[in-house]
C-alpha cells in the first residue's frame, strides 16, 4: 500500500494515471443507471376527500322527541369513529368490488402477459396492486378522510377513486341500516311499563308512609331542633347584654353625677328591672329544659320522627333505585329506537353521513417518478463510485509516483525527476 499525496496535484495525477479504468467504471455504472431511470414507468396520482359528519349534522331535518339537544362527541370518540371508517375503506372486499366493476384486465392490462391468468388469479393480483397503490388517511381535527390512488393511466386512477367513494357510501348505508326497529319498539314499550310501575310503587310507599324526600325532611327536622334550643338561649343572652349595658352606663354616670341624682336613680331602676327580667328568662329556660317541659317534649318528638324516617330509609332507597334503573333502561331503548328510526329514514331517502368534498379529477401531469432528479442522483452516485474505485486502485498500487512518496518511504532527498521516455524506433 502506497502513501498518497493529498493535494490537488496528487488527485489529478491519480485520475490521469487510471483514466482508462475509471472511464470504464463510470460507463459501467452511470450508463446502465441512466437507462434504468429512463425506462421507469410513469404513474399518475389522483385524490378525493370525503367529510364524515357527526351528531345532528349527520341526520335529516326530522322531529326527534326527547332529542332536541345536539349530540356531542369527545376527541377520542371522533378519532375512534374515523379509524373505523378508514378500516372500512381499506377492507379488501370494498377494493375488490371496485376492481370487479372496472374489470381486472381493463384496470391492469399487464395481467394478460402473466401465465395462467385466470379470472380469480387476475382478480387477486389486481387486488394486490391496488392495495399497494391506495392510501387512505384521516384527520381528526377536520373530520376529513383523504383517498389517494396511483395508476399508470390518469383516467383509470380518477375512475377508480370515483367508484371507490360510491361503493363506500353504499357500504356505509348498509352498515348503519337497522332492521330491528320492531324489536326495539317492543323493548321500549316494555321498559316504559316497568318505569311506570316502579314510579307507582314509589308514590304509593311515600303516600302510605307520609314522606316525600327522607334526606330533606331529616335535614329540616334537625334544623328545627337546633332552632328550638336557640330561641330560649337567645332570650337569656339578650337580657344579659341589656343588664351589662345598664351597669356600664351607671358606672359612667356615677363619675359625673351625684349619687342622689334623679338620672342615677332612673338608671338604677332600669338595672333592677333588667335583673328581674334576666331572672325570669333563666327560670323559663330552666322549665323548658326540664324533662316534662315544652322544649324537651318538642325535641323528643323530633328525635322520634328522625328515628322512624331512618327505619324507612332501606325500603325508600330500594324503591328509588328501582325507579332510577328502570328510567335509565327506558331512556336507553328509547334512544336506540330513535336512532333506528332515523337510520331507516336515511336509508329510505338515500342519505348518508358522509359528503364528498373533493371529487377525483384526471391528472394532467404524471406524479412520478422524478426522472431528471433521479438521473442527476445516478450521475453523482456513479462519480462517487468512480472516485472510490480510483482511490482503491491507488492504494493497492505499490509503485512510487511522487517525490514526496520517496521521501516518506525511504527518508532520502530526491535530486531529480524525469518523465516517461518514448522509445525511438
């Protein structure tokens, strides 16, 4: 392996030294590559877009009892619905139905050259090619489903996408068809009868027991019990506050007036009256708190009522739970019945939940391959390969071509150099 001179002169010498071999390698790589790129078949690409409608936008203008509010879908629910429709679009049966409408041989004439291309085999091969050239993508933010298809003929690509969207609309209508509307009507009627029976049982129980809402009544009784105690205590507290105010006023006036002043005597009489009133209120409170007092009797009645209500809570909760369950069951079947009715109307009027936003059009220019770009890339690749071969050949050559190689190899100075001498005949 020889040492190379890594400068412009060294690289130029390298290429001129192996120019014949390098030219051969360049031709062997670049020319077949350019020929291959030139022979690549062109293809056309066409696109179509459909909008998937959600909620009341997917329904005709009809009167839905109990469904005045629009249906709201979360982001995850919308994503799930879109994915389901993409799966439907990508189903082999849907693609196969479109190929059968066009015809496998008309869609891919190259199948005529295949050996033993029977009808079934041709359909399977056409299905495989169509699946490879078909792309379906969905956007959750805009509810759009984009369909892209490639074919070597622009008219065929547009025709395939058009038939593909029509077949999807028909399949979409069949999937949402609900022939079980009679069964759902029976289930809804039965659920309504159970709901009404549960409501009747609950009303009879409340009427017989004399209760309406147990929790609210208990809360009201506890509030009433607290108020009974607060009334008597508030009266005593108020009398104490009045007596304290009068005594403070007496102390303030004693510093200014004489003890035998009429004002002092009037204040002291008021103090005596307030003290007598306070004693009276305390006495009344004591009587109320007595075992046979009015306050104790009222509190006892409230406690008894609360205890009785707690005894009825078990049956009350059971009947209320039955009513709630029957109500939810009725709402569920009623919604299913309404959905089935709407679906039947949609199918009868040939209305679908999808709208074609962009019809496929015949492309005027091929979508690929980009032959000029591929040719430039092939030339660059061939030149890189040629450079690599030149470097490899030089590294494997043990001859000395430059003075620098002699100095690097033997450590001796070069006194003179000479070129190749042609032999004279």
